[in-house]
C-alpha cells in the first residue's frame, strides 16, 4: 500500500474518531442539560451513577440503606438514613439499662414511602409512646425499607436487629411477597426475587478486589456510559409488568416462601424471649375511588387477583401467629383497615394513614409494655 493511500486511510480514521468523540460529547452535554431541565429519562440516567447508589449489601443476599443516604420521592418528600443505616434517631449500643427498644420491620409502606421523616409510622408511634407513657424510656428502630419481602426482612432482622437487643419486634408485611408469585418453582432464596441483587453483587466483588473497576469509574463520570444500562432496566421493567399482567394465575410458591420467612422471624423472637406483633398492611385495592400504584410493580393480573393473594398472605401470617401463641410464645396479630383517603396509592399511606397505623400498633403492643 502506497504512502498516499495510508495517509488517506489514516485521515479517514482520524475523522471518524473525531466525529465519534464530538457526537459523544454532544450526547453527554445534551443528556446533562435535559436532566437539569427535568426530563425523566435523562434524570434516570443521572441517578444511575454507580457511586451514588443509595443501598449497600448486608448478609449473604440482603441490602439496606447506605449511611447518610437521602432517598427522594416523586412528590418532593424524602427519606433520610442515619449513620446506623435506618430511618429515625440513632440509638446507643449497647442498649442502656432501663430502655425498652422496639424494632419495626417491613416494606416501603412501613419505611414510609413518599412521606417525610417526621410522618412515618415509627415517628408517630415514638411520639405517642412519649406522650402516653412519659415514664417509659421507649425507642423505635425502623429497619423497614423499600422493596423488602419477607426474606429481606428476616435478613435485616438478623444482621441489624438482633445486635440492638430488642425488647419487642413488630413486622408489618405482606405486599411485596405478592410480587414473588410471578415466579414458578420459587427457591430459598431465589435470585429472581432479590431486588438490587445485581448491584449488590457488583459491590461485593468490588469489596473483594479492593475497589471499583475501570468501567465503573467511567460510568461514574459519563452519562453516555450509563445510558444503555438505563434503557435495559426500563425494558426489563416493562417485560416484568407485561408478564405480571398477562399471567393466568399467580404461582402458589410465594405464599409458602412468605410463611417460611415469617416463621423464621417468629423463631428469632422466641430465641430472644421477646414478644412479636405481626401485622398485615392495609389495602385500598378494592376500596371505591381509591388511588392505585403506578407502576403496578407488585400486581398480579388485576386488582382482584392481587387482593386475593394479599388475603392469602394475611391468612398465612395469622396462622403463624396462632401457632406460635398456642406454643406459649407472646404473639399478637393485627390487620388494620383504613379508609381510602388515608392512601397515597393502593398500599402506601399518607401521613394521616401512618398516624392511624401507629395508633393500631400502639394498641397491639400495649399489653407487652413494662408496667408503670
């Protein structure tokens, strides 16, 4: 090949490379500008910074909030994780003498989805106990988090709850386990149900090798590098929603999995010799004129089918409570019913709804509190 031809090939290659660089820079700038203007896709790309992930691994398969993480919600509210990685005031370790410590475990409805830190179930329950039992040094520790199913709740109890030496455990759960009914042949645990597991696997691998990979560093710096993963995630969510809506009937294994993990939680309370309150979150699925969740991330087929599975899980939880009680364990079961006005959607509560839940739970735990 002559020198002239080589020069032309090199010039063409250089031009192509420059064009690609200019296009990448233009795309990068465009995505950043759109994110600043509030475009939802571009904001999703901005939020996909791997250095800004708000959850971290714990246990073999679990996840929890990062210390100091601030989780914004679409309605302008936000949830703040303290340095101990839960919502609410930090507590002392070891537990001071004379302190009665209550653990609150559950899903996003218990963590407080789309309400501020002062409007959660635990915030209202903490205030109510202080007002009604001023002589009781009671503490509320909210270890619930968005996306948890019963398996994740059990994992969080083992890793973060038991070391806090609780005196009573409240579990308010039975929504996200409906989502697990998408899957046939559910195992224990099942990778299909483990929200954030891909991200948690990446973080575990980074810890093992002492730091992030070069590609993760690039994704931290570049919106363009994050964009394909965001698109894949949105497509995966659409496929999952389609699979849920087109399913003929839910698979029964999820109810067995839910029961097994509630029994595990009850066994922990029994080992610790402390009372356990089990609670089924209220539902607005069949209430007239009630709002519904968008996207319908845990629905199975339709609202009626979804509610039937929620009822199945409630029956299973009640049965665990009855069996444990028959064995002499201090266990109570409650299933609060709230009006439609107290719901943000079919499973998350307004501040008024969280206040009502706090009152229901206060009545349930009252028999177990220390006497004056």
